[in-house]
C-alpha cells in the first residue's frame, strides 16, 4: 500500500505528460519558436558558413544573453501552465481514482517535468540551428572565439552577442550545464508562479503578471542595478553572472530560484488541496 501511495503521484505526472502531448499546443508552440529562432540566428548561420569552421553546439548558452530572445523563449513555458492546476472534466477519472492528495502531488511533479522537457527542447532546437556546422564540446573553437573577441558580429549584422566572460570562465560543456540548470530552474519557477497566481487572482491576471515579469528582461538593464536581482528571467544570462553585472554567482542564482520554487510550489499545493476542485 505504501509503495502504491509513493508511485501514484508519478503515474499522475506521467499521465499528464501523455495528455499534454496529445494537445495541439504541445507541438504548435515549439514549431512557432523554432521558426522564430531560425529567423533570429540566420545572420549567425551566414557567418559560420562563410568561415568554413565547425561550431561547438553552445548556441543555447548565448541565447539568454540576448534580452530580445530570452523573453520570448522563456514566455513559451507559460503557454503550458496557463490552466494550472490542470484540472479538466475529461480527466476526472484520474482525480477520482488517485485521491486528492496523490493527484495534487502528481501535478506538482508534472511542472518540473514539463520545465525539463521545455528546456531540453530549447537546447535541441538551438543546436539544430547550427547544422551542418556542429562541432564538438571539447573546445570553444574559432567561431565563438572570433565572435567574442572581435567586431565580426557587427559586420554580419548579428544582434546575438557572444560575451568573452563566458569563454574565459567556462568550458563549453560547463557553460551548457550551467545554462541548462538556470533555464530549467527559471521555467520551473514560472510554472509554479503561474499555478499559484491562477488560484489567487485568476488565469488572466496571472498570465499578465508572469508575462510582464518575463519580458521586462528586455528593459531591466536600463533600470537601477538592484532591480536586476528581482527579475528571475534575467538570471539565465550566464555572462551577466560571470561579469558581476548580477550581484550573485551561479550558486546564488540557483539557491534563490530553488527557494522561489519551494515557496510557490508549497503555496500552490496547499491552496489546491484545500480548494473545492473535484467537489
């Protein structure tokens, strides 16, 4: 009985993932983001083609240093959590069979699972943009080094900046691991924040607040310096962390995001459990 009680929330989360995959939104959002990303990095593809060099598959790392790209890419996560806590009449049988506690726990597991898959998609999509010039993870190579240490980005009209702070402080594999962790944590945080606000202020107001907090990253660098520490969407910029533009290191950003996830998740779980869902 105890083993079944532990396993049930995971089964609910897996069921939610399968149900989400059957929704058109699950495929439409990635398709639209891929087209948007391809258009945004086309100048980079032209530069790599002209150089004749291979590029380490690290575009993902630099995407979130571009404030015009970071906002839309992170905002895509909200499209999957606008209906949190994911209760629908056509899935009532799962709620009834599992019980309220297991069902709520399953939803809480579903959010980080969804965030992980969304982050994985962003990494895979950004790496696919470098085909057929994908190199190895072993070293940064001439492409990223040239863009970081020269004004070649301006010559080719690249809006995407490759910051040297990342190349100086990380290996390609290390930078990818750090960026993946930060993006995953930020997506998880906004997933739970969306869920919490849905219950407190309603879905429409929740979407507005979360979107505003994400897209403000495009302007946060024009605000007083202290405000950057209040905008989690800005914490995915590994260059800003490495250069000291953000008054926190990688561990500090991860700790703050972890604390935010724990708080919003706890409020979401408690409020959902005590709500009249299923009654």
